[in-house]
C-alpha cells in the first residue's frame, strides 16, 4: 500500500502559495580536480544513487474528493534529465553572478505534479569551478523516511563508491477507487492518525510529529507579537546572499571569552543585523531585540543521539541587537542559551558531526520543518546552524570547497539564515524577500564586520586567525551547541 503523507507534509502542500514556495536548498561549489566533473557526470551519479532515496522518484497523488490524505506513488513518467538541469553564468562567472542566478532559482516553484525536487549544474564560475544547487520540497525530506539527496551524493574520499543498482521499475499508480478504499481502511484502522492527516492543521501537527518536535523552551524575554524590519507581506521574488568566514575566528573568541562556537555565531548574526539596521536608518535603541527560532539538536530519551528529526527541537532566542558592546552581546547570548545546555540533552558538535549517516543538508531540512510547526509563536527570523564534516568531501571524485544552505520564507517573515561549518569554514546562506529587505548584500557584509569586531574585542594579546580563503588542508573540529 502506498505511504500516506503525514499531517505536516499535507500542511506544507496546502500552504504553498505563489509567494511562499516551500523549498529547502543546498548550494555547493566544486573545484576542478583530477577527474572531469560535468553535467553528464552529475546525471550519472544521481542516477546511480537515487535508489537510496526512493521518494525522489515518487510524486504526490491526491485521493478523489479529498476523502483522505494524499499518498506517495511512483512516477511512471519519471525523467531524470527533467529534474537535473543545466545552467551557465556569463563570463567572467563571478560569485555575485552565481548569487543572482540562485536568487532567481530559489524563488521558482517546483512542479507539484512531479517528484518534488530539482538539481542544477551551474558552470562558468571563475577559476574553472562549477556549482550544484539542489532544491527539495519541505514535504519531501522528513529526516526519517527520506534524507536529503545531497546526503547520498557526497563521499568522504575521491574514490568511486560501489552502489548496486536497485533495478527500479515503477509500480502503476493506484486508481481512484483503490485510493479511496485505502483511505477508508486507514480511517478504520488508525482513526486518530487519519483525523490528524485530514485536518492538516498546525495544532494537530504537534501530535503527529511528536518524535520530531519536543517542548519549546523560551530563552530570553519575548514580546507578545512578532514585528520588525523582517516582517512584511511576502512577494514572489527572493534574494540569496552568501557569507564565507573562518571557523578559527569563532574558536578564538570562544577561547578568549567563554561560551561556545554556537554562541559566537548567534552573536555575530545579532551584530550583523544591528549593523544592517543602522545602515537602513531603522530605529535601534539599547532595548532593541529580535526573536529568532533556532532549531537545536538534543539527545534522544535514552541519551544516545540519532541522526534525524528526533534530535531537533525549537528554541526561541532573543538577539540583543541593541547592545553596542560586542562582548556584552556575546555574554547575553551565552546566558540566554545556557538553559538549553543545562538541560543535559544538548548534543556537542563533535558528537553530532560523527553520527553515522550525518549530513548537514538533512539537518537543515529537519530544522526548517521544526520551525514551521512553531510558526504560531512570535519570532522574527529562522536560524539553522548545523556542524558539518571537517574533512574535505567529494562528489563523483570532485572536491567540494564551499557549501551554503537555504531555508524557505513563510508567514510574513522576510529573512532566514542557514549556517553550516565545513572543512575549516563557516558558511552562511541568507534568503530574503527581494521586495521587503533592501540591500541584503549589505547585511552579509555586516555579518562579516560583526565577526571582525568580536575578534578585535578579544584583546591585544590575542592573535586573529588569518583572513582569506579557507585552506584546502584545514582539518578543524566540529561546532555547534556544545562546541
């Protein structure tokens, strides 16, 4: 019997609008290596490994008359080249041109009548580099039944991995009477679950995804409503900004001032938002605060962390953007997050990154799902911060040098920030509403400046980590709530 969509997935599909595409994305930049990596290579590696994520060859089928939740069925007309597409940047292929292309692609809706994902091979970057952009619908990746496609494409070595063919042959799509009968059987055998699926409401999603979403701690003062510079009616258009920083800078501040690398990242974001607000003549006082939804990893009830949704819960964090002193700002963030650490369930970054099958792309997708279940809470922005592998990763033998996440916008929130640490770097992906957030590239610059301000404030005895591109040979430790 085809697997039925759960209540949260139904909600994602029902709430998709022309101004709110429900897509989580990953952008990776690849350097030329000893082996050729081109469009045909990407198609080949996806074709080889897509059997590891069967849902990527399935589409959503609705039950006639709405008499039940939709089901996942094999796409009998599945065409891999429809989903894996090719694009190119005009010469000279700058990073700014890449960001502009991704900005347009991230706002483009997926075809809901086909499997809910797309991948783009982007060539023409400076230095012979290429990029791969993967977009997956929020209903597709739940971190339990299905992980993100990027997770199965990445390798720890440049050597070929033997992936046996699954010999996939699509099963025929059930007819209308069969879909209705299956829905009625589901109601008869699992009435409560069926009711939750049929409702599609956020209130009932809480019980349907109890293994993913735990109780919501609130850290720091929270006002009664969500409003501010990142609250507006969404437009159909997006901007995408990337920021590349060095992990050693965050460790330097942590070692000098205490807290964790995660604390320093949140403080950097708070300082960056403060700087951006000042450039936009937004009112900023010593009491100005913004509320962030920050999905964080926790251990499972038995104390053993797992790889996916059961280790993620939402935290409301107040960002002290009105504080002028960066070190005081850091202490305020550390104190606000202290409650999470003292619960005894916070998972250290090196533990999280070492989990079997761990992939930042899946955790970002799960974090975005958790944030959506808490959309009724008053917060201004979503921030997902995931520790990634600190060894260089490869795709079809080609080295990945940068990786940036992208979290969808919804419910009138016009900024989301995804952060991934990888191979000595900390990479930010900012998704903004093109009409509502002016000069988002300035916000990216302000984040860099906020980190520099923290580093300089550590004192004259501290030696700042060198600036510039992350070394290909860097092998630092992981980061996150416990780093």
